[in-house]
C-alpha cells in the first residue's frame, strides 16, 4: 500500500480542480475557436485582421509567458482601475484576480486560437454543393448551419479537437505557477515535505493518463456518431 502521508484527500481535490479547469477551458476555447474561424472566413476586413492577429500572437508566445502576463498583468490592470475609481469618485474597493478564473481564461484564450484553425479547416472541408442544395431547398442561414455545416464540420474537426484537448489537459499543469492548488501543486508540496517526489509525481502522471484514456474513448465514440452514413473514403 502506498503511503501518501495524509496528502490523499488534497490530491483528490487537486485532481477535481484540474478536471474542472480543463473542461471549462475547453468550453471557452470552443466558443473562441468558432468565433475565430468565422472571422477568418468572413469578408469583413477588420474581423479577419483581428482574428489573424489573435492567432499569430497566441501561437507565437509561450503558454507559460502568456499565463503569467495575463495573471499578474490582469491584477495590475485591476489595481489601476480601482485606484482611478478611488481618486475620482472616492470608491475604495479591491478586486483580487482569482487563480482558477485566471487559469480558465488564459488556457481558453490560448487554445481558442488553435481551435480556430481546426474549425476553419473543418468548415472549408464541407462540401459546398450540399450547402447550395440546402439553400435551394429553402433553408435559411441558421437552418443550413445547424443541419448541414455544423454536423459536417464536426466530422472533420473531431480529430483536431481531440488532439487540442489532450494538449490542453497537460497545459493545466501550468496553473500551479500562479498559485492554484491543482494536483501538480499539491504533489510538489507533498514531495518537498516528505522527500518522496517519485511517489507523488507518478500518481499525478497516472491520473493524467487515466483522464486522457477516458477522453480518447469518448472522442472515438463521438467520431463514430458523426461518421454515421459515411464511408472511410468520404
């Protein structure tokens, strides 16, 4: 039996925080990805340029640097705003940037750029003939998107979406540097206290591997669902 020296409950809590962080970040990344893909494919010059700038900056700056910039920079920005409120209106408040929210926003923002490229490629892969046929049939824009473009797009997007999720899942380990008590931070603290780093880090690795394995199974089921009615050649 592995002796966790009383750190078992904290590791379990850290694992739950990691899962919550990853899922919420994924949801934000998907929303940002769809918006980015739409902007890049639109005829609006400004929207296209903003989306291009967003993806270029995010993909060119290391994730850890972005996380620290947004967390500490966000706190500095909040302090500047509250200082101005106090000087002009006498309102004395202090807003503290929550580590969990900062982690979700940062990871979601980072992977929104990658999702944008994934969704853009998937949208472009949809057969334009089907869209034209749906419009000729009398479907409006929303109906075409819901019944034709989105289901067809998801067939092509799921492999990239799955890969982005796996990378996002591992990226959650970076939140430990901004003070969030995820399982990596708990394991690091336990390793220092007990001088048994291998014991705790191998447990963290096993939990990540378990989450990844379940995720892979889930994405495989999702891919099978969206592939109904299509052959491998399609």
